[in-house]
C-alpha cells in the first residue's frame, strides 16, 4: 500500500488539476482555481491482518503534500451482514479494529462518513482469484537503451485462466558498507581551543541496511494470450552503477490479482502519472473510480475500493554473484579525502566541522602540506553508514 500511496501523491494533484479544468495552452506554475476532492486509497487483500484505508484531499499544485481527511467514520460491509470498523491511527490513515480477510464468495462495500457528515459509498466488489508467484529471479543484462545492469523478472501462472490482470509492488533492502570507515574518530580536545584528538569510535557504523519502497505502478495482463501465464515480466531494472547492489541486495515482490474494473482504473491512473499524458493538449476527463457521494452523484471522488488477492516472494543476490572480480559501483557520493586546517582568522575550522557531524576521520596527514591540517577526513556518509541506513539487521535477512 505504501507504493500505491506514493503513486497517488505523485500524480493525483497534477492529474486532477489539469483534468478537471480541461485543455490549456500554456502551463503556469500554481493553481488558478481549485476544487477539494476526496481521495480514497483502499485495497483490501486476502491476508488475515489489520487492513488499511487512506483518506486524503487533493491539494493545489504549489502545496507541499496531501491533506489528510481526519475524523472520518469508515466501515467495510459484508453482504452477509458483518461489518468491519476502521479507526484512525494517524491523520488520514485508518486501520481495521480486528484482523480480517475477505471471503471469495461474498460481496463487500466501503462506507465512509466524513467529519462534516457527508457520506460516500463504493460499489459492491468481490475478492479476485488467488494466484501464486511461481518464480522471482535476477539476470545480468544490457537493456534496450544499452545500459548494463540487473533485471528482476517474475513468472506466474493461473491454470484456471481467471486471474488475467496483475499489479506489482515491491520494496528493496540492501546492505551498505561505508567505504572509508575506520575504528577511530576525532573529538574536540577537552583542553579547549581548536585542538582535536583521535579516539576510538563509540559504535561500529561500518555496515548498515536500508529499505526503500517503489513509487510506481507496475501492471501487466494476459488477456491477449492463450494461457493466463506471466513469463519473464520485468518488474525492476537496476543500473550496474547503482550503489544499492554493491554488496547484498534483496527485493520483496507483491503480486496483486485485480478485477477488470480495478485494473482499468489503475492503468488509467498510471497513464495520467506520465508527463506526456499530463501535459498533452487533449485531456480525457476526470478519472472515475467506484466510490461516489450519496448526497450528490455529481461530486467528484477520486479513488477505488478494491479487493485483491496477493502473493509475495523475496529474492536475494550478491554483487559478486553476477560481477565476480569487477569493481564495485560508485558509492552514493564521491569519497574524497581532504585535510582542513585547524584554524583560520575566522576561528576553529576543522573542529567546527567535526562538531557539526559533517565528516569522519580517516587518518593522519603526515607531513601536512602547506594549507593543510594534520588529519584527513571524508564526508560523514563515507565513514558512517547511519547517514543513509540503520545498523539493525532486518529480521528477514539471510546470508
């Protein structure tokens, strides 16, 4: 769901602003006129867990981000009479009071009452066919653009032929090794002045882990094929010069099976998020979902209430598995050593930089050249991985 939320946030405001007010000749930054529209992000999966729903309001082009719809009342009603109540945990985020999974033989409907008393209802929907990921694998390739890197492919097959429409999201976790880490660091001399002392580090900040969530919609369908089979579908390409694959890399892929209606909605949303679609002269109109206002059928509501079966699979690989004996990709920043002077007429140069936590010690500069100080340092991120990651090894991590 985080991937989907990021996709919404990256395109909903621009898409709505342009689509609602039609074709324009010249794009001017800022919003001339604006209509606040309820945005519903609600994908309920077949996993038994506390389900999540997000409510926001569209925001003007020049604003920083979405405006959460707070203090709403949300229920998911089952056609058998059961209801699942959602409570707001953080602004705009609502989680079901109990863990549940929709049943494949029942219909479900989303019911919303906003803080101002307006009510919204979705169409009744059913859970989609459950289909497993058969294989998730990586290959070293040169893509159509002539760029070498790692391709992540997925295979899937539904022998019943009932799935057909697939949406993927992923999160990736990778090991970071600070290339200029040393067991020592600089501290200010307790005697004062501009002096610095070399002392053992208090923590081991050489190896960290970072997790990032994709912010794009990845869609495919098998409607044009004899079998409901996804084969060698590319879900991720990583340039070989990306630092994220320098050591060990993992990707968790989630496969959602969607109805024809839900797939069409997300496919259109994905098209709107592209610059060529957003800024073309002819706009196709407002993106209609399956949630409507009870009081005013003409009120614009953006979003979709979806029940999707999901299956996930995780893949690990090391850089040396595919690039044995080859140089590592460049680090996230250039790690250039320098030796700042200790003091200048303006004050304590290096001590001020050290105490601002901007650099890490790499060694003694002996003998210092004119205009240099006695210690060499690098940007903090080069000697301290916690600048871009965390020290804790993820629970799922394997070697």
